């Protein structure tokens, strides 16, 4: 697997919540990323996925799993990592939002 292919696998999906949509006014976008990805890899992956934009800052948050209940059964959600990326340049347009 080449380095470019690895960078495409760093970003899993964009997170669309009320808080993240409000943060897009300040050019901050939230993505779910791989748990083993570091800030440098995330910045390179965003610049590769969205050409013409320059990453200014990357902040990461580890999201631990939580216990959930479905009726009388208990389970756990998956743990994940999210990145809040501040960009310079044109805003990113998400289709269907």
C-alpha cells in the first residue's frame, strides 16, 4: 500500500452535528478518523482529499466506548477518534446537508 493510499484511509467520514455545522462558520470541520492516525497524517489526508485548501490547525479527541441498553440487553458502542480541522482557503461543501 502506497503512502497516498494510506492517507485516503485516514479519514473515515465527516461528522455532521449541530455543533460541527455551527463550527463551519469559522472554517472548522469535524471528521471521524482512524484511532492510530496522528495530527500530521490527518492534515495531509485533508489536504489530499480537498485540494486547494491548506490545513491551519488539527485538534484530536478520543471518544471512548459507552454502555448502551436495548431493552433488557446491554452492549457497548465502538470507541473512535475525531479530528477538528481548521482550514484556510475555500470552504468545504458537503452534499446533502
